C-alpha cells in the first residue's frame, strides 16, 4: 500500500512539495505553541518541538486539526505539563530543517521531534546528504544544556527512483535513531498513505481524519518519552 501511494505522489510533488525552497520565506511567521505559556510564569511548561514539513504543519487544514495540536490534547489528558510547538514548514528539505534548528533552539526545549526527508525523497536527493543533515540536527540539539530527548519520524521514498534508492532512503531513519538513542516512529503516514478518505484531493496531504490517525501513531512512541522527561523533572525538584 505504501509503495502504491508513494508512486501516485510523484505526479504532484512539483506542484505541492517541490515549489517551495528549503529555507522558509522571510515573512513566514515563527512557529507558535499550541497552548502559549504565560509570560509571567516562573516555571514555563517544557516544550515539545515538532520540526517538520507540510505534513507536520497541517497543510490545507486549521492548525488545530494538525497532528501536533492533537498530540497536545493527549498530553493534557495524560496530566503532563508539556506544551507543543508546531515548527512545520511546507516544502522544506532536511537541509532547510538543518538551517532552522539553531533558531528553534534559542531557548531550551524538552523534546525534539524531527520529521524531515519527505521532500528529499520526492526530489530524489542524495540519501547521504539527508543522513548528514539529520545527524547535524541531532548534534546541534545535544549542545543544548540539558539536551532535549530526541524522536525521529521515518518516511518512505518514491518507488520510481528504483529499489536501491528506496532501500538506502528507508535505512537512514532507523540507523540514525539507533545511533543517536532517539525514539523512533517507523513511518509517519502508516495507515494513511494511499487511503483516499484520509487524504485531501491532492492525494498527498492528510485530511483532519488522517491527522487524527497520525496523532495516534506518533503518540504511541512519544508518550513514554514525555513521561520519562516529566519524571526526570520531578526528581530534580525533589
């Protein structure tokens, strides 16, 4: 199902993913928290930053329907103090994400969720460079004190580029997750890619229902990461 869905994407990638440069335009608004923390709070809520593409930004939807906002609801329901920051940018490659990470880490964050590579794969870009870019993002994150917990989200490449490219692309994500002790979501669009009712008319971007499915996929991996962070923070206070 994944291969079939990704083959369909190639006809649309130039119009939707490929038109935007890797770096966000100068007038792009900065990412904002789903639930802003009070400026007067002496102990602001720890942040969970989603560094991602249009799949994270919630292209074509109200931001409240994008999966990071839905994850925020699950965080609140679990009684955890963390707040979500949706830092998704449409059209961005891993190189663009690498350029943005310094800006996103100006203030300490608790968890960094990295969803990148979809646009690299759609353009058939070099998988070695994508690997270097994601590793550089992780290396930069570790220079924060204390470093954030890391989550890497996997993606699939178009079958049109051949089996060798698909295999090399796919292997980047689990290998980097293991090497960097990052929690791993094997495929962001699991159960969504190729399902017409869960995607917008472009066949690429999930509907609100699709994002609800993605939120479940991500939350399964992310919840224990956030819970561990909450326990660690509580222990430091005691």
